[in-house]
C-alpha cells in the first residue's frame, strides 16, 4: 500500500474515529486503525468489537492495499504535522513509513489479517431519520442512562420509531428522560423499538455535529445497529433484553406546579449542592407561597439556602431530590423557563420545559428522604 493524502482530510477522519478506539485492551489489534486504499479513496476503520466506525476520504493511491497503524500514536503525530500532504507507505514486517514535508517517521503496525471484520450495511429496511431531530433526542436523554453494568437493559436508551413520530427514553431507575418529536414521516409498520447502547449514542452525537449531515440512514439486523452519516458508517452491537415499561412510570396526576426561570433554578441548586451530603447529593426544595426555597446541610461542610420568587399559590410542601439529576436536566433543556410538577413529598416530581413546541420533553425524578 502506498498513498498520499492531505493532512487536513486525514486529521478530520482520525478525529472522528478517536472515541471508538479501545484504550485499555487485552487485544492489541483493537488499538490500531485499519487503513484500506483503493480506487482513489482511503478508508479508515476503528473498532472495539461492540462498536465500530468506518470513514473515508479522497487520496492519491499509488499502490492499493491495506495496513494497520497504532491509532493514538498516529493521531497525536498527525496533529503535530504542518499543513500539506502526508505520504503513507507499507514496508516489510507491517512497518509503516509516514512522510510529510521534511518529517519522516516509521511506525510498527500489525498484520491486516488480525483486524476484526466489520458488518456491512444492510440493503433493506433502511429508515432515514432527520439528523437534527436525532441529535436533539440524544442530547435530552443520554445523561439519564444507567452506568451500572449489572443493569444491562438500562445501559442504553430506547428509540421508538412510529410512522409519524420519533421517541427516545432513558432511565437509570432513579430518574427518567422522555422526549417525543412529532410531525415526521417514517416508512415503518406499527412501531419499531430499538435499544441503543450509551457508547453508540455518544459517538453518534459527536458525528451529528458535522454541519453537512441532513439525514441518518438507520438499519438493523438480528445483532447489529447501523447508522450511516454521509461517508461514515457507525455500527453497534445491539443490547438485548426488555426495557422497563416506562409508560407506567410517567406520572398521571400532578395537582401542584410552579414555573421557574431555568438559569435561576440551576444557579441556586449548584450553589446549595456545594453543602449537600457528598454521597447522596441530596437537596431540599420547599415550595411556599410565591417562593421556592432550595437548601442543603451536611455535618462535614455546613449548610446553605437559596430562595427564588415564584407564582406558587398552593399549600407548603418540601421534597428532597438528587441535585445532580436536576442540574443535568436543566443544562440540557435549553428553555428559558421550566415547570416543576408534583403531588406530594413521597411521589416522583416531573420537570418540563416551557414554551417549546418542537418536541414534547418530560423528566421524571424520584424523591429522596431528607
């Protein structure tokens, strides 16, 4: 293999694939990129066996072929090169020669045959999802996914495609983020439910930042999810198992509510949380006439209270919440005001952005004892 490629094109694709490369692995080949050169194109593949990304860019191919190159080392090196062309040539014993201007480097690669094969994109059952809608859904739910590996089916979000809507739900058992985007059109019968793993969502969100991506082509087979974004193909192993019946968790009867300015509430919680118990992060929200008091106390650090003017006229009520759960929602909501809905101090609270018509977004948080 022998190619020449522009440094800017190469770096752009290497940057896109960084998140997929396995950092700590007992399988050395997974720390490498697979480079394949054919027909004036360089294809770069990275995989950790669960997730893979294949991307490509134009190149002058002097000799077609393939090689593997240590991913992190190559990325760090290419970043430091000056602008211009980079020549890459495969030598004997899997060594790779990299030349750029007056810089010449040789890197130790591995046999192409050791690199795992990546699934190919299906020919049928492809659904086109608007990129901006999918990006919004991920941003509003990904933080609520469970990090506990033992809760396997909660290690991803549920994506529900219906003929006219797109829904995404994530929960860790303590809070639940639920968002629906209506007014869409999909060629699906009934509904199509898919569990998307957290890492796939994080990589997908990063790829969706590209300004030229209008649609994501989505498909799946028995074991793999496929997301094609222009010249990039992200594949992910499917999560198996049953996602909880989230509709049973969504509160039906809230008889009290209050509207609060998002930035005011976020700032108050962040200040007060400095003095919350480190392990639980618990704060108390006390709703009183025309006022919301946010407070915390800890025997180690002290106590703190903030108050916000509100339009609340109901009976006084105090509820405990995990401060981090609230702040993560407030950072994601992007609305000027949020409505807090509640029933009593033992029932789950619900937060919703106000004045947002593009989608229906609700966030349910279980109360804490304080």
